[in-house]
């Protein structure tokens, strides 16, 4: 099962004792801060969790999987996530 925005808002509501609307506003504000920082090319480092960063991809040649024709893919920016050692160890711990 996927963790959805609604699940996160509900968890914030339960843990902090806030109303659902305030919990939602808090989470939306957090996401806006992250989106704006990434849009500006800044990295986001969350200790014990990982690092989000923007990577520049050059224009490259690709292939249309339906037709098999070669196409040129535009240069673009992508968001990449590198997990921390703490998160890796927590995921791989036995118990």
C-alpha cells in the first residue's frame, strides 16, 4: 500500500493534536518549500533521511518504443534522491 498525502496529514494530526486543516496546511507548506528550493537548483538535506538534489540531463538520443524510430530527447532537469546511511540501516535492520 502506498503512503499518500492524506495518510501523512492524518499522522501529523494525530501526533501533534492539530486540526485536519492545520495539519494539511503544515504539510502543504513543507512541500512548497521543498518544491521552491528544488526549482531554484538547491539541494535539500534531511539528516537521518537523505538528500534531494536536481540533476541536469543533457539532450540525448532515444528510441520511441512503439515505432522503433530514433528521437532526440530534450535536455531536462530531474530530481534525484540519495538515502542516508541511517535510513539504509533502519530499512535493513532485522526487527
